[in-house]
């Protein structure tokens, strides 16, 4: 299915007639300025074809009188025609010279303005290209920095994750060891308490026996001395067991302290992981901002190039075209 015309012939003809009434040249570019759309070549072709059709459809000249003029009138008409022709030729020549001078001055001014506009546009294009190259360079640097930051962040994150997992495993092992130590300590403490009670009972028993032996001094001196020695040994054993109980308690306290240190280390590792993720997000945001600035610079350069193209097309237009 053919694409419908963007501008109708009636719109093009009306635009051309309005330009003629305003005393302006009619061409593809001037028609586009009035119509607002359509290619200059297409608009100029439609205008030329419409003008040719209007010329072909114009009514014929009025018929001449049926009878010729008298000789005197014919001679007078011929003399008037010669005078009018000479006058008209002089007026036309003078008008043409005046119009040509005006057109030359106007063309020189317009060309100078167009040259300045083109030079300014070319400078803007050069500046825009420099800005685009700078933006591309900064975008590449931002991409490289982002990739490095992401690589560093990912590597650090993996390392921290591994350390965190190891710390969690170590903490779990230490916690299990702590529970085992506490259980064993409670069992040992209970056993030691039982032994102490047994030894104290034995001490009391041996004290009672020593008391009985003292009452029987003559018959039981040797037994009393042996009982005293056994009581001393049992007291030493009691002191040793009490020392072992204190040592076990100290080990339990150290295990609790070590567990707290491991937990604090795991918290610090997790905080470092969060900080690295934040730095990676900030690097991604900076890279996005650099890409946005590069896109805006490219848009400004495209607009400047489009303006330069329009100015060059208008500067190439012939002001004497009708």
C-alpha cells in the first residue's frame, strides 16, 4: 500500500501564492518554511507542475476586431507601440539594474551572515565533538573503575563470606567445646564436691577415731599417729581437688571470653561486607551519571549539526529564483 502524501497540492499552491503576494522567492526551502513539512525537492516539483497546469488552463487571448483599423489609426498605433516599447524597455532595464544591485547587496549580507553562522555552528560542533570525546573517555574510565570496584567488591565479598563462614564454623566448634567443657566442668565439680564431702566425712570419721585413740592413749598411740597422717594427706588431697576445681572454672571463663571474641570478629566481618556493597552501589551510580552526561552531549552535538545543515541549505538558495 503506497504511503499517503504528507502535504497536499492545494496546500503547496496556497503557500507558493502567499510567498508571491509577499514578494518572496518561491522554492523548495521557502515552501517548506511555510508548510512546515515535506521535502524541498518534492514541494518545488509540485509547485512547478501546478504552475504549468494553471498556464495551460488559462483562457485564450481576446479575439481581434473583425475589421482592420483605418490607416491613420494604424500608423498612430504603431508609433504609440514604438514609444511604449521603448519606455517599457527603459523602465524594465532600470528596474532590473536596481533589483540586481539590491539583490547583490542582500546576497552579500546574507552570505556573510550565513558564513558567520556556519563558522559559529562549526565551532559548536567542534566543541560538542570534544565534549563527546571527553564524555566517552570519562565514561570508559567510569566503566573501568566500576568494573574494578565490582571485581574488588566481589572478591572482597567472597573473601569476607568465606571468613564469615569459617568464623561461624569456628564459633560453632568453640560453642560446642564450651558446652562440653561446661558439662564436663559441672560433672567434675559435682564429682569433686562428692569427693570433698566423702573426704570430709572421712576426716570427721578419722577425727572421731583419733579422739577415741587419744582416750586410749596407751593402747592406740600408733593408731592415732597413723590416723593424723592420713588426715593430713586427705586434707592435702582436698586442697588439690579444690585447686583443680578452680582451674576448671578458669578454663570455662577463658572459653566464654574466646567465644565472645569470635562473635565480635564475625560482626566486624559482616559490617565490612555491608560497607563494600555500599561502595559498589555508589560506583554504579557514578557510572550511570557519566553515561547520562555523555548522552546529553551527543544530543547537543546532533542538534548543532542539524542546525548547521539547515543554514548551509538556506545559504545555498538562489535569492533571484521566482
